[in-house]
C-alpha cells in the first residue's frame, strides 16, 4: 500500500495561478469566479507577457497555471504558453473544462505544456452535468481523449461537495480508462457563486463534514494510487497537536486576476484583501489592511480566513475549544501512483 505524505509548502519555487480572463462557456453551480472582484475583461497578450515577466527570473523558476474562466477561450493562450517557456518557467499547466477552444491542442506541444488539467465533478453525466451543465461531461471526456491521443500529460480536478461525494469512489476506474496521470481532489469553497447562493434553497451546495470526508477521500485516493495514478488532496483537518502553518507566511503562491489583483490566499479572493496589484503593469504592494495582516494572526481554530468565511465547518467542544483545527487550504496530502 502506498502511504500518503503531507506536502509542506514548497520553498523552492513560486506557483503563479494566472487567470487570463474570467469569461466561460459554462455556468457551473459552484463557480468561484466573481467578476465584481476579479474583473470581466480578457487580458491582451502584451499584458500577459509583462505580468509573466514580473514573476520570472528567480533563482528557483516558478510554475505557471493558466486559468479562467475558461483559458482556452483566449485566442492567444498558445502565445502565452510559449512566452512562459521562453522565460524559463519550470512547468506550464492549462486548467480547462474540456471544451478546448481555438484548436489549442494543435497550437501547443507536449514539450511546451506539462499538463492539461481537466475539471469533472461526477463519475457520470447525471451528477457532473447537474453541477456543470448539460453536455459538459461528454465534452470533457472527449477533450481528455483528444489530449491523451496527442501525447499530452493529463490531470483531473474533482471538486467534492455534498452533491457529488457519493460518486468519488467510481473515479479511479474512469481515470484509468481515460489514461489520466494525476488526480486532484478539492473541497468546494464558500466563495464566488457558492457564497452567493448560500442559505436554504435548491441551488445550495454544501461542504462535506469531517466524518464523511475522512471516511471516503483517503480511501479513494489509495485506490487510485494502486491503479498507478498520483493523487493530491487537501488535508483540511489537522490531527491533535499537529503544527499549523499558513502558506501566506511561508510560501510563494500568487493568484492573479484580470483586474490586476494578486492574492496569496485563495480564500481571500472574494474580497478586496489582495496584498499586491498590477498598476500600469508594475507589481506593487497594497496598503493594509489586507490578507498579509490576517496571515499573522494565530487562533485556536487554525486558518483565520476559514474562521471568518466558513465558520460552519468548525465544531466546538463543550469547553468552547475547537474540536479540531482547520489546515491551510494549500496544505496537501500526496500519494504517488504505482
Ligand atoms: S468551468 Fe470553471 S470558470 Fe467555467 S463556470 Fe465552471 S467553475 Fe466557473
Ligand atoms: S487558507 Fe488560511 S492558512 Fe492558508 S494562506 Fe489562506 S489564511 Fe493562510
């Protein structure tokens, strides 16, 4: 049996999560994009190049993940990939819903793109399409097969919520059948559309509570790893006595949006709490109070932003102390396949 290992925040490379536009052809019920906070424009290729330059040239080259919206809707995504390569980015990933617009598989090569990372939120069309929209399951599977047949490495992101936890255990067979190399299991966040539809009602999407999460996710990860697929999933709940660390204090992660905001913490993205911003194509620090002020706070519940925006996922003991601490959302468990 392969053992999971906790992946501490890397000190050796920066990760640049670059939202080059926020437009999308889908309308997922749990979409985290919030145009009023992130902007609605698509960045032109000159701006993309300048913003990529700002994070390049470090001793440890950064990784870049191109996202949207749907990044393949950008007509110049291939140029952005090639520019990142020229700048020496350590790896280039494209996150996609699978529709693969603008003939992207023919305009980049497996030498230029390390991974195409597909999003699918159900093992069947019934569950996936109820979350991501009619026809999105078949479109995603078609896109994966095309990418694999052209020699690209592929990964798949499954965002777990109360609406699809029950189909997670069917995923390893599907992944193996599709020829996928890496599997990322994520937790649905209370942000973007999920935050706006919070409260009772048919559209509500719930986070999964600790017991079902701990019963299901590590078991499915182990099963996928035994089939040769590497799996990464968030730690979410810290064990008693386990040290807490905030990635905002110790790691180099940058989440860039088309309106110029640059966040270090994904949980802050629904608020004007960004610690940096591009102004006239120069990257500058923002004045407080911003996310960096929150990173310094130590609280018994662990992650400060989780306590502020997702207090419902913390349980308390009769003496008022938290039953467990919530880990940084960027702290991951990893199981290597094989
Ligand atoms: S594919 Fe991504 S960006 Fe598009 S609606 Fe779904 S979650 Fe949002
Ligand atoms: S998720 Fe919490 S612990 Fe992680 S960077 Fe954000 S504030 Fe810090």
